C-alpha cells in the first residue's frame, strides 16, 4: 500500500465530509455545535403533581471542616527585638 491509498472511516470520515460540505470555517467556528445549541427550550405550564419537601440532610459546613489540635504558645520577646526601627534586613 502506498502513501495516500488509505480510506478514512469513522470520525475521520465525518470530519472530512464536514470540511467538504461547510469548509474550514465550519471547524473554526463550531458550526455543527451551534446547530444543537440553537435549539429552543419550550417550557410548558403544567402541574408538577405530588411534591414533597425534604428536610435538609446535609451537614453544616463547620461539621465538614477538618479540625486539627490547637496548641497555645506564649512567647516572651524583648522590646528591642520587636522594635521595627531596629531591623537589620532591608525592607
């Protein structure tokens, strides 16, 4: 079999036929997809039948958060070590 003797099938065939029918712009603009997105939704005014209100079964966000053990630390620093005018690093 020489180069160019292969025959496309499946998705390749669909892509090539779309190119033949619509041109390269169809691929760039998504012409096929627009056809499906342009379908109008028709709403009807119907009764819903028996509707039951379900109690909230989801846990509270605080219950979902993972909590880590907390350790309190008291730190005593001298005033000269905390004084912002006494910084040795440029900032």
